[in-house]
């Protein structure tokens, strides 16, 4: 955990090199404060997506150290790199019910309304991804599995109404009354409702931020259950890399790393 | 990809690179039973750490054995559910505790130390006294006296502000159980605040985090805390403008809360 520009810049270069060398049809993003990323763009670092946490009131955004002018500047800086190939959506926003209340910046307004206002902020900057980190905030805002599930569905609904590419970090902390079964439920409900994306974390355990999300296994489960396909160019890459078979299902389970991954280790 | 294929490596080799749950294997697309059971056990351990009963008398007697006369106070949170639902109650002393501290406050002191249960009483039971043993000798080298030692039940970090202000301490060190993760249910944090008074924000504190067996060791942690106490007292400030320059190792472990404004809630 560091917001040191040199560290972030090193990670951006590393990820860019991996994507270029292996020709993966994807984008990278290293989460840092938007002002840090702006500085890195000015240094010519390979920034595909500009990240920032946003909220639904001016005061809450101020507590994040941003305002709309900062976001506008960051958006323009991201576009100026001209790294888009099939589109020009260069922003990645994170949100979550309760952030305005937590910053004492809610003006007595309920947390779902504040959250929907955050989506209105996101919409103004033509984002690639808006991620509601629904259960991260803790039990003082969303107490148990039932409340987290409700809030996740509310967020999904509001994201659809506002026409946003909204996904959900289906997640919970260890001091909330929730477990991985609740996450399986929310994941399945969201997939049925047409969620734009979910998160992949190894084994669903975020070892840096100490909370639980959804695993790569979960993503495979939900694709199997609903017959959901990947982006065609990504499917094609998985096949060429030896990770998937021609029918787009996972390749045989040998327990061995594919050659390209072994080369990265050496 | 034209160079000869490198020797095969197992996916399990990835575990040497990270504490994350990688290389779990799969059954079809799902997690194998062993990985699932390990995850469930770790979650149960983290939940136990959150809900463990705080043994404040044992901490008081441990401090007495080290030659520190400690007293026992409580926040306004009456039970664990109260504590989890209402962080505001955990930031305020109950009236008996206010009276007790007022009766003990003599002339102003340099430093008061508070041990609070926080989100992991388990971490406090496991590490607080041993950390104190190292810290007392480090502070003695810096010629800084501990004016008061207080053990606080139902405590959030900001409870130290009220305790410090009643006792007239120039600086507060709050040792508190951090939010448990699946791989670290017993991690202790130290929060340092110069000029404690009610209403301060986390931007005005320094934090030494991840104090536990396989994290930051007692001697290293005590060295950093003592350095921050000395420098904080000399510069009359803690928080964003006091950077850790103790030279005690990688700077990433010492963070101010402001570097992650939306991802902490002790």
C-alpha cells in the first residue's frame, strides 16, 4: 500500500510490458489518487484507465480530495494519451453506499440517493467501468448479508437507469454478519439481472485490504450457469495462449502453468 | 513465443510469490473441497477474532507487571453489536470513565498510552504486552516518560482523543486490534496523535500497522513508534505532515490514514 508515484509508475510500465509482449486484448489500471495519476500521465506513463473513488455530494468528494474540475482535467489527460483502440472510455470509478455518511457529508440524505448521485458524477466522464464496492464499507452502513444483497441490487438498478457500465464488487468484511454463501447469492442474482462485470480475486480473498470478494472460480461458475460469453477478441486470445479450448471452455486441467506464464517467472 | 519451451512449472509454484490464494486447482470450474474448507476455517477464525471477549483485567495486570499502573475505561458501546453498528459510541467515553480519568489527571504529561480492543481483541491479547516490553525500553532511550496507561473496552481509534485530552497528554499512542483479514486475524495497529482533543480526523494521526508474528515484529514496531513519538513531540505535529523517516525499513508499512481515505474504518 503506497501512493508513491515512482512505485505506481513502475507497476504501470510492468503491466504495459506484459500486455504488449503477450498481446493481450485488455487494459491495465493501477489504483492511485487521481492527482497522482495525472502527474504520471504528464511523465508519459502508459495509463490506460484513470482511477478515482467518487461520491454523490460535493463535500464527500472534497473528503476524497477531488472536485468535478479535477475529474475533468483527469479525463482530458487520459484521452490525450490516445491509447484507446476500440473505444475512448478512459475512466474507472469506484463508489459505494455510505461513503457520504462516513465523511459526514450526506446533508441528511439517505445513502442510496447519495449513491445514485455518484453515478451522475460518473456519467459525465464517459467511463469504461463504474464499480460499486458494495460490502466494503462495513456493518455500520450495511449490517448483514441481507442488507449487502439489497444494496447491490439497488446499485445495479440505478446504474442501469443511468445507462452506466456498472459492475459490482460483490464483497463483505469480517466484521459484517455475512459469509461467502451470501456472496454466491448476490453474484447469481446480479448475473441474472445482467450485471456488467464482477471482480476476480484469487480465492476470493483480498490479502491486502482484508476483505472477501469473488474469485476467478466464481466467474467461471456464473458463465457456465448463464451461458455468458467473454469478449470475442479475449476468447480468441485465451485459445491462442492455450488457456481455453476451441469451444471456449477452460483447457484441460494439467496443474501446469502455460509456457507464456513460465517465461514471465524466469 | 518462438524460443524453445521452458521447463514445466506447477501452478502451485505461484504460491512462493504471494500470500494470495493462487494455484488452488479446480474441479470442473469450481474450487476443490480442500481450498473451500481452508477458506471457511480462516473466515471462522477472523470472525472469532472480531467477537472475542476482551480480557481487559489481564491487560491491566500485564501492564502492572511491567511497572505501569494502568486503569480501565469503557466507551459508550454496551456490547459488541452496539460497537459494530455505532462507531460513534466507540469514540466517546461513558460518564464513569470520564470521571475516573478526571480524578487521575494530575499535571500535564508528555505521553499517555491507551490499549483498546478495536476490531480484534485477539490481536491485543496476543501482542499488546510483548510490544509494550519493547516500547518501554525504546522510550527510555529517548528519555520519554509514559505519564498514563489506560486500557479501554469498546474502543475505536478516536476514543484516544478524549482520553488524552482529559489526562492533559501532549501525545497519545493508541494500540488497537485492526480489522481482521482471512490471513491475518491478529494484527495490531498503533495510532499516534499529537495534541489529542475531540474532533480530530485520521489525517492528523500516524499509524504503524500490521504488528504481529509474521508481520512487523515487536522490536521494529517499537523502534518506529518511539521515533514517531520523539519527532512528533519535537515538531508538535502528527499526521500527513510527519513522514516516517526512522530508517527502520520499508516506508510502506508506516502510513497515515489519509493515504487511503476511503478504505479504513477503525
